[in-house]
């Protein structure tokens, strides 16, 4: 079974609209971390936001926020007021286990976001 | 902060050549570095985890004699693709982390093309 599922292979959104990128995860470990990365067409991976499994509040970083619903095992990324520069591939990722045991992260298959002018 | 430099950004070489890719953390000490491979329009596939001063841990299915990893210092890890063949052509990307529970910061990647 997939550990990280991103069900939207591609999305088209009008500029200035808010965007929600879906991510569900599967783990039996009570301690884990969730990440979102952005990969523009140039290839580099850009860290956007992090949510720990024990964090009480949803993570926010500027226009990015993570809608963390622990019971549903979902960690959707919300981008407010989308911009043309947001067009990219977005990857959801998870680190399983307590801090220090293993820093490996597992990536989802990604969602390609297209922002339309 | 947290800048990771990867070099070279692009390599084109003949079949049978060995290619070395460097990954450096420029402004922090990286306890762990990771090497990924990415096929076109696909997700990142973890190849190996590298800790300074110890042997790399390879993921299942990754040939350690083919992909040699050396993590000589807390700021440098190298990946050498030995006797590269066209099927090794891919986008290779490294990442480094300051420590546990810290995000991985990625290099800009190396596009390897074997003719």
C-alpha cells in the first residue's frame, strides 16, 4: 500500500484563487512528520512547510498552510492567492518514526499545478 | 540559511565513463545526506542514505557497486556512477538535513545523460 497518496496528478487554477492540494498518508507510527515540497520545471526541490504529528496547530508559512486532519490522515496543502510562479510540481512527503530514529522521507507521486493568467 | 550546492548541474558523457556528483551543504553541517533519482514526470526515488564517516545505507534494488557514495565530511557527500550506461541517464538530486526532525534541503540536481 502506498504510504503517501496524492490523488490529483494535475490541477488548473485561475490566478489569485486559493488552491488545495490533497495528500493522505498511511502509518501506524504515532510519531511522524509531514512535508510539502515544490519542484519548478528547473528541477530544484524547495521546502515549503512542515507539520509534526504532535503539533497542536496547523502549520503556516506565508501563503502556505497545511490543513492537518490527523483522524483522517490527511495533510492538504493550501496556497492562498495563487500566483503564476506557483506553477510547479508539488510533492507531499512523510517521515515515519520518532525523531532521530530515521530521517528518511517517503514522497508521494506529486501534483502538477498550473496557474492560469 | 540551509543552502545545498550540487555540482555539476548537467553531464553528458559516453557509455562506460564514471561520473562523480558532489553535494555540499554550504552553511550548515549535515549529519545526514540523501541521494535520490528522479525519472521524467515521476516522484523522487531514494537511492541511499549517507552519514558522515560511515558506509551508506542503500535502498533495496540499488546497486551499491554501481552507485558509490562517499560522505567524507559533514559538508560533503559524493555519488559516483561507475561505468555509466544509457539506462543510468536520469536526474539525480541530493539533500541534506541538519538533524532529526529537520526538513531536507535539496541541491539543484544533476541531469545525467549517457550516450
